[in-house]
C-alpha cells in the first residue's frame, strides 16, 4: 500500500477522516475532499504528520462540473488515484409522508450519483494501470429496511447495487469494488440523529443514543476505526470483489483513537 494515492470523499470529519488517517498510517498519500474547507485542511495536516503527502480538496460530490478539475488537482499534486473511497454521505430521517421530493433527491444525489460520478473520473486510469480499489461506504441500511428512512435506505441499497454491478464488470482486471456496511457509527451523523429523536419524542439525547446503539445487532455503536480497518483491509486484499462487509458492533469495541 505504500505510496498508493487515495482520494477519500467526506474526509473532513467522522468516518472519512479516520479512513484517510488509517490509509496514511499504511503509507498511502491521501487527498481529502468535502465542502467544509477547514475540516479537510485539518485532516490533511494530520495525515502529513504521519509522514505522507496529503491534499485538501474543495469537493461537492453533487456538483458534476467541478469533479474533473478536482480529480485533476489530485493527480497533479499526488499522482494517479489508486484508491477511491466514496464515503461522503447524508442521512435525514422522516416518515414517508413527510419525505418530500427535495429530501429524496438530496439523498440520491449525494449518496448514489456522487459515487457514480467520481468513480467515472478515476476508473479508466485504474483499469489502464490494472490496479485500483473502489470502496463505497454504504450502510446496514443498504441491506435491510427500517422505518422513517426510506430515502436514505433507498440510496444505500442503490450504492450496494452499484458496487455489485461494477465489481462484476471489472472482475479480473486488477480493480476491485467493494462496500462497507456499518450499523450506527459514533459520529456527528448519529449525534444529529439522536438530537432529532430527542426533539420528536421527548427522550433525552443520551436515551436516544442508547436506543440507536441497541438497534445495532451487537448492541453498541460501531467505532469509526472499525470502518477504517475494513477499508484498509479491502485496499490490501487482491481478491475480494463485490463484497458487502458488515460491521454491526458484534465484536468487542476497539480503542478510540479519533478526536
Ligand atoms: P458525517 O460525520 O456527517 O460526515 C459526512 C461527511 O460527508 C462530511 O465530511 C461531509 O462534509 C461530507 N459530505 C456531505 N455531503 C457532501 C457533498 N455533497 N460533497 C462532499 N462531501 C459531502 O457522517 P459519517 O458518519 O462520517 O458518515 C460517513 C459515511 O458513512 C456516509 O456515507 C454515511 O452514510 C455512512 N454511514 C454512517 C453511519 C453512521 O451511523 N454514522 C452508519 C452507516 C453508514 P461537508 O459537509 O463538509 O461537505
């Protein structure tokens, strides 16, 4: 993995930041893209502290016109992209009758069309060089249904479908395409969800977090480090392709390393 170049979307915070730093620890040079400049710069600085080259990129995965220049900037600065981690994502809950077309479209654009557009940018080069990894951060919601999240669940099922179809297409060409499917992970996404639940139900924030943790089959929140470890393993592995790696909190929790 040393000297591979990885582009991690949504790498400014949460799971994306920990994945970027996990790859940096293995010797990958990392480009970190998202919309909040300060956060991506902070992740890039932390990666540099680990001794690799790193670049903060302004990236909105829904803004198709900006993706080609953004990827060109990564190639010019770090080299061709060997590893794409489609991690940027949004999650808003709503009962179906309040799932308006705006909320629906946002989920499909960020969680599905974004990964499709970025993969289009980097896959031709990977196939040419006969080496590449595309890792899509999906969700348990990409495999199972749950109430009040039709838009999110639909988008993550689509991302899993995208993973499987593309994996079949690139099979045997040196490129693998896999998905990681975590249950609830200890990041802002869960803290924001817990705030919404607390506001809607009158439960406390802590009770809402606890209720979300209990939904995970293992009864605890997944740690971002577990998602990062799975992503690193998928980069290292030559043969796993079209797989959905489930992280549901069943194993003992790893130590927290992130801020
Ligand atoms: P998070 O803390 O909210 O981080 C989301 C990241 O995505 C941020 O860096 C955000 O940056 C970026 N992002 C959002 N919209 C974007 C856009 N249009 N263009 C570029 N970047 C964008 O959430 P997280 O928990 O780390 O989630 C990361 C991924 O894991 C998501 O795909 C999520 O669906 C998935 N996941 C999370 C959980 C969970 O419980 N936390 C469980 C399963 C799967 P900006 O806002 O600065 O752009």
